[in-house]
């Protein structure tokens, strides 16, 4: 199977400081602790209803200690969204290692992404912050475009391999799948706080893949 286009899920800067220095390792652990605490609150309350004091209380630190690592609430939001997007290249690597065909790779990627939306608070918070981006005075990555690029690449390979119906256009199918997937997880968030996001996507995904797979 051809490798997905390198532009899909382009690598983003790592948030953690690297190196063997114990002080740097402690700092990285502290930054992650703050990030997770902020992600929990942003997921529960949203950006505007969460203060830096709330984050400091959640992680049992002083406001000054939080500000040392993240100088503004906006910096916290950007860090969470960037970490949200950093999840996807690793997920793609894990799925690629399964050596599936292109169509099964698409299905597996979306299945694993649904699991991440159900279980990973960084993924959950990143999604909510993207929805609230008009209220965040910071530049955030453009959502969805990497997913569309990846799925279009894989579906083009599926078409060449005879796994995609010949009357299905890869770019249109990619946009439809991304719209359906992210719409499904949003509905699940609103109705059940994503407790059923995996099963809801399984229902919808079964219908969509039945419509585009070659017989």
C-alpha cells in the first residue's frame, strides 16, 4: 500500500522539553500536569468559564507556578490544541504498522480516533477549544484539513487497488467521511458527553463504508 501523503498530519512542535537533565524532566512533567488539569476544565466548562486560578486549584499549584509554564490562559489553550493534533501522527503510525489495505486503514483510523475522543481528555479539550476559537485571542491550527488530506490519499490508493467503488471520488468521499465523523462525535458530546461516541460512530461508519466500498 502506498504511504499516505507526507503533508497529512504534518508534525507539529513538541510541547515537552527534551533532554536528560532532571530539572528539564521535572519541568516537562509539571507542564503535562498543568495541561491535563486545564484540559479537564476546558472540557467540562469551556474556555471562557475557566480561569487560570481554576487550573491552579485543579492541579494544586499556585497561579504563579502555572504562569511560569504558561504565561496566559490563551497559551494554555494553544498548547492543548497543539497536543490534540500531536495525537494523530502517532495514531497513524500505529495503524500503519498493522499493514492493512487502504480502505481498512481508513476505517481503522476513524475507529481509533473515536476511541480517543471517548477516552483522551486532551483530544476532548482540543475539540471543544476549536469550536470556541472565536472567543480565544490566539491563532489555532485550522481543523479538519489534515484529516481530509490523509483520507483522500488513502482513498485514492483504495481506488487504485479496486477497494473503492469506481463511481466514488476520493476527495468527495474524504470530505464526507470527515464531516460525518466529526459531526458524530459532536452530537455524542452534546447528548452523552461522548460516553457513546464509539458505538455511534460504528453505526454511522457501517452505513458509509457500505456505500463506498467496492463489491
